[in-house]
C-alpha cells in the first residue's frame, strides 16, 4: 500500500473532495464504499425503527470494513480517514449520494 496522502493540510471539504475522488478510482472500491455507506444508513434506520441501539454496533463494520477492503485490495492506497477523519466521512456520504443520483459513476 502506498502512503500517498499529501503533506499539506486541506482547509476545507471543497479542497479535500477532489483529492478524495482521486483516491477512489477503482470501480470495485467505489462499489464497496457505496455498499458500506448504504449499510450504515440501513443500520441507523433499523436502530431507530426497532428502538434497538445494538444495530449501531454494526456501523463501524459497514463504514470502515468495506472501505478498507476497497483501499487495501483494489485502490492499493492508504485511506485518508486517519489524517482527515471528518472530511473523509463527509466525502463518503457525498460520493454515495452522487453515485445514487448519477452525478458520479462507478467506473470513472
């Protein structure tokens, strides 16, 4: 895995998002991120509807598990989650939405 996270600090999500997209070019990785984010939404919804907080225990599995598999085996890069946790999380949801509505493709 390469450590290709830029040394400069991103000052905004708008600055970060193009970098995020460049690190998510592989179609399988994008699909894994999409599935993981969809599962997060499903499990949060189930926790609310079922009034059972145990569903929330699965959120890290969906949120990190699928994404990290995508980075390790398909992108072959290191996730920016550790250096930019909030921008990365927000970007995951932005990419999910853009894939859902067709503004981004699974195959860039």
